[in-house]
C-alpha cells in the first residue's frame, strides 16, 4: 500500500515505511523529526525539471510527462519502492505545499501504474 504525506505532518505508526522523495533535505528538520526510514533522492525530479516546474499548475501536465520519463531511468529505486509496498505500507514523504501538483503525486501514480 502506498500513501502520501507532507513532511510537516506528524509521523504516525500507520505510516509504515517512510520514504523521503525530495532532492533537498527539508529546511529546519532534523532526521529524528522527519522520522524517515529512507531518503531516496534518486526518485526526485532532476534539479532542472524541478526549477522549470516551479509548482506552477499551468505546467502540471508537461511536468508529469517529463518526470515519468525521468522515473523510467531510475528502475532500481522505483523497483525498491514497489517491493516495499508489497511488504506493507509505504508512505511517500514530500515537502511541497501544493498537495495536488507535486512530484510525490506523480511518483505514487507511476508506482501504482
């Protein structure tokens, strides 16, 4: 099972295996406070794509297309997440403010697809 959660929300036992999927560590967070089991930078969008997107909903569809193409280049990391989700709950942790237009949403759909 895959779930999504912002790093700013309180960790919960129901989160299961918590995976941070950001290229940059969230500001102001210690590793203890973030309570992540794994920081998987490899599945985060490239710096170039992240900067181009800028969380602009008008660029959402193109961002999704480009990011999915990038994810296909990181088969080991995506396979790891797929395997972990078969073993139990995996919560994809992200830091974006927009809960509908962010890389974690695309990643979850990619893994479930």
